[in-house]
C-alpha cells in the first residue's frame, strides 16, 4: 500500500493545529495498554494516602471498588462519577448540620480525583483523560457557624457543669477550646510532652500537619496538669485528655457532650452548634479587639491565600498571649514580657 503524501501532510497540519505530536500519540498508546483496573490500582492509592484522606474518602473508595473494581481506569466515565455523586447525596444520613447530601456528593468527586491524581502522577493516564476532573464540584455554601453571644456561651458552660457523668472533663474541654480556639483534632492530639507549664503553652498539631505553640492561661495550665496527674498520664507520649478510668479521650466524648447540651438547650440542637462554634467565637472576639493579624496567628492559619498583604500581616507568640490575657483577665508570662 503506497502512502498518500498529501494526506500525510494534511494530517501533520491538523496535529499541529491541535498541539499534538506523533510522539504524543505513541505515548497515549502505551498508556492505554498499561492502564490497570481500579481493583488493581486502588491499594496503591490507599497506601500512599495520609490518615486524613483515609478518614474522609475511605467509605467512598470502598463503594467505588464494589461498583467499578473490574473496570480499567480509562473505562470509568465522568457520567459514572456523576451518578455516584447523586446517589451519595440521596443516601446521605440526615445530621444536625445537614446540607441535603451536598458534602457527601462533594466527597465522591474528591475521592475520585485523589485516585486519578495519583494515576496521573504515576504516568498511567494523561491529565486530560481524567474523568474525575471533568466533573465540577458543587459550589460551597456559606457556613452557618457564627460567634456565640456571651449569654449563649454562659448557658452552654452552665449546663455542661451540672449534667453528665464527667462534668470536670466536659468543663475542661469547653474551656480549652474557648481559650485556644483549637480544633477537636488538635485537642485529641495533645500529649503530656505538649504541655509547657513554665511558659503556659500547649503544642497543637492540627489540620495539614501544622504545628504551633498556643498560649493558655495559668489557671487552665494548672487544670491540665492536675487532669493528667489524676488520670494516669505519666509518660511524655501519653495522651493528655483522658476519661476517669484513664483511657485516652476519643471523638465520642464530644458527640456525647453536644447531644446532651442539645437535649438541655433546644436552640443548641436546632442550630447544630458544635465545638467548632467555640473557635468562631474566640477568633471573632480576638479580631474585633486586636485586629486581623493577631486573629490569624491565634487561629494558627499559615496559608498564603488571599490578598498579598497577608504576607506582611503577622503576629508573634507574645501578641497572641496578650490577646489571651485580655480575654481571660489573667496575666500571662509571655504577655508580661512584651510589656517590660
């Protein structure tokens, strides 16, 4: 069979307009022939994922394995992912902060993208061939969380201290989160080595593996030290927050606390108030009284998103301690250093 040179030239001109070279077509053939099935590839994705991804995407990966396991990665279509997204939104279990399955649907897309991001990085498929990236994530709705009023915060603390099977622990949790604006995961990750009683600091490891020292009031420092001594934390690696029987605290204590508060205070249940609202409350107060830069440091935010000015708006540990001292009415050793 003779080659029609004019047709070859026309094909070259077409490829040039498309930005494709003959070697790209050859690479694509190699990729197609070596693309694994989802069942073959998913264990590699799971092994490379961090604990946060496991918690968030694990159930969705299991569902994808059941549904698409025998399919090669390039055989899964964007419409397949969209169908699973809709199904997850429909099946989502109603919660106090429900968004009609919106978050579940978003997690399906994110879980699929995590798989295809890894496949692209491993050279198994081309970026343009990823079906997960052709499905748009739903737009994030504004958060209903807000700063609690002083009266609301007082009601929550009063009820926590007069009900429940461990009021000392519950009161300590509420105070810890109110003073530090830490996340729940940060509190649960505290170990005895993270408590600096001399300088009234705790070391928080939170979202994105960020690590920072956060000032706490002298009285809270003493309460935390007493708590660890009374509940059996002796080694530096022992978890700081513990049940009365010495077991390390889990997220279930938080769930139990807010369920009880919601039963006693109907407005807590109606608005879906949780520990994260305490973070909003504290950071709003700090921003109103000390400005954005100190509130950003108080929150432990290290991202560079937003206006370029945020690069220059920084606050040191002493400034955060001064804000804490003003909020709690207790002198802090680091805040006193700035006054001298």
